[in-house]
């Protein structure tokens, strides 16, 4: 069965994680992703363990289901070739700063002149209407600017710190994905393309403030910013006699059951804890009690007791544990694929299931320029023209021997 994006072509100039995450999901769902790379390849090719130079782990997990073409856009012939690729594209996406795309000649107006109905997406650091528009943006910087780093200090104490995953890049990537899909939906309805801007900073501020705008939702304010339950310093995986457990009594029913397990059934009638709003007001004291009680049993005992009482819980998995998780094994979340040069590769599965148009891992991550000849031929270049571009260093034939 074909994916829901079968038949759409994306010219993808993105690098690292923000844009490549979005385009890989589109590729998983059937879109033809033409990844345009500079002569040295995109930087992620060098990040993480690798068997072959330019084919690193970080690149592998973000660039399946894509075709790679190398183009030197600093050369007029490279820019002209790119614009010929655009003629057959539905989406054009990049992650360059506004000033850089204007200088290079691939801003929206220039690309729309070639393909008027193009869905053009700029994945950038900061919105082009604001004073930060030409600042460089990396995940760490945006975590700091968005309030995420400061939230860790409020929650955990000590200095501001970064979350242990590239949350800004990935939030931005998912935002870019739904923005592009909405652009394509508009084009289906009207025939019109459009210029879409997805700034990482604004995307992460939106993400962070969904629960933390809190009392400042009102004007004048009726409280400060920050959701108390989430920021409680006692909100954490709880230590048991021999490990840790995530336990989350949430509803009135859950808490009554938990107070019973804790040997404190009288707390169900305590006015501090009798309703959700009162529990939120007294969350530090409540979670401190949970922290103390959880240390009285082993992890196995708590998991059994919580399940029996129908209280939400989860184990505390370390990263290697995920590869052995029985649920993830049952849904085949880490499929193995055979790469022609890199051998057996473990991929991250497609998390969603679609009954009519499922996604699939169709092609492995590509070598730099592996599809240059193929893609240029599809764009109407003759063999002699392609050979001339290769000889001039505008492109390369990266097909492995």
C-alpha cells in the first residue's frame, strides 16, 4: 500500500535535525525527498559513530527514504540546476537565515518565479519580523531563550540547564511538518502555493507555555507563570528499596487508592488533598509524602501494587532498556534494514499506524550524491550535461561501487 504523501516531491536543503526530521517523516509517508547537499555534504554526516566516513549514526537515523544530490549552489550552474529541480517539486524547504537565502537567490520570490504553486517553507531560528531574525539558532541557545533551561532550575534546583534531548530542533521539526502539510492542503483546495515560515524560537515558546502561561493567561494576572504540579521538586521518578518507579496518581479515585496503599487512608478526607485544585495548591507536601512512601517497597512490589490498584505507573527505562522493552518489541519499533555498504542497521520505527496508507522504510540512507545522476536525468539533463556538471565540480556521482 502507498503512503499518504505518495506523488509529492520535496526539494530539501535542510541540515542537522530541525528540517531533516520533518522531511524524513514525509519520506516515511511516501513523499519523494530530494536532499540537496553541498560539496562536503551536510554536517550531520560527521556526527556519531560511523563505519564509512560521511555515513554516521546521526545521519542514518534522520535520512532514510531520501535521495541525495550534491549541488554547489555557489556556482551559477549549480543554482540553475536547483531551479530546474524545483520545476517538478511540490515543496521547497531550507534552514538558512533570511539574509543568506536572499544573497544566494533562493528566497520565496525567486523560487515562486520558477514554480508559482510551490509550498515554500523556511525553517529558521527566529521569525523574520523580529529583531532576532539574523541571529544564529542552535538547540542549546533556543532552549535558553525560550525559558526551557530556566524551567529546569525551577524544577530541579540549582543553575539553569538544558533538557537531555534536542527538544528545540525536534519541536521545530514537527511544527514544520504540520505547517507544510497544511500548505499542501491549501494548495489542493485552491491551486495556490504560499510562503511558510517556521521559527524554532517561537515554536518552542509555544510548546513551553501551553501549561506554564498559567496565571498570566489573565490580564490583570491572577497568579504567576508556571504550573506548580509540573515544577514540584518532588515530581520525579520515585526511589524504591531497590530502584525507581514512575507513579502518577492523578484523579480523585487514583489518590484514594494510593492513600490506601500508603497506609494513610485518612488523607482522602484531608482538605489539603481532597480535590484536584487543593492538591495542586499543596503539591510539594503531597509529592514529598509519595517520595517517602515509595521507599518502603521494592520496584517489583510497587509495580504489582500500582497495577492492581489501577494507578498510572511506568518503569524507569534507561536508553538501552528501550531496545529490550516488550511493548516496543511487540510493535516492531526497531526494524533492522540491510544497507548496501554499511551492513545491518537498526532504524527507529514509524510511531503512527494508518490502515489505508501506512508509512514504510523503503530506502536506506544515501551516500553523498548517490542520486545526483538519477535526479538530474529526471529533471531533463542529458548525459553530456551531467558529465559536464560533474567535471566542473557542480555535482558528483556518489553511487557506491
